[in-house]
C-alpha cells in the first residue's frame, strides 16, 4: 500500500512516503511556515519515491494535538488530496508518532502545551490505555510514578526520552494503514481551547 503522510502539528514538518520503499523527510524548525513549505515537501517526497500523487492509495495526516494552525493546514491539505483523487484518509495523532518511535513497553507520550503543561496519552504494548488529555506536571508525574516512561519529541523536562516523530510517523502509517476512512471523517484533535479563545 502506498501512503503519503504529513505532520504539521509541531515545530517540525515531517513528510513520509510509505510504500515498498520508504521516504522520510523532516524540516526541523519551520513553525509558522508549514503552509509555505508543505507542498514543496510533498512534491519532493513523491519525486524521491518515483511516484505521483495519483499513485497513492491513501493520504495520512496528524490531526493533533499541537499547533492549532499547523493542524488545520495538514487536515485541509490531506482532505484536498483525498477529494481530488478519490482516495481515503488515515488520521493519526501526535501521540501515535511518539508511541511508534519509542520501544518502551509502557510509555507516556507528551506534547508541550505551554506554561509547564502538556498534552499526554499512555500506551502499553502499542495500545492506547490512557486517553489523550491536557495535563499539568503533577498529573504527568503521577503517570510516570505508575511506570510509564515519558516520551516526547524534545526534552521537556529531566528524564524525558526523546523520540523522532518523523520515524514514528512512518511506523504509525504502516501499523495503522487498515484504519483508513473517508476524508470527511478527518477532524482535529483539540484538547483545549486556542489561546485566542482562552483570552476572549
């Protein structure tokens, strides 16, 4: 199965082609520039794979949590590709990318939510066992005390294992490819209100 996947949920821009041969592209710090760089990275990934967009069996994107704007850019792009080419979509989460990038049996996947807070979800033996939630440091520490290894894309605090979300995106696509759905079902995973809404 040929699947093109993108992750625009954080500072990185990750673009993956998962087929017989894999292509993994990652721009490390392009926050606020996803909309400018994304189509070029998609074209580059397809070119390196020797494929066209029409050769893809499905398109995947990370639906959150993370950057509100970045998530919307990713979903809109994948919906457009799916609808234009009549292909299904594969929704993945930021937590999936971290979980599939790390080998720990029990892990707490964390995404920075700012002001010392996190978005978190627990996985055990590859399966989600604690649903995604907005949590403070004390709540994260409580999960860690239960034996869940903290995993994130960056060293959020001492003891956090850093994982490569681009490699995790590829692994998640391959593991979850049977979960494809119609593009209309792609929805953002927001675990709290945007900063603008909170300040309103």
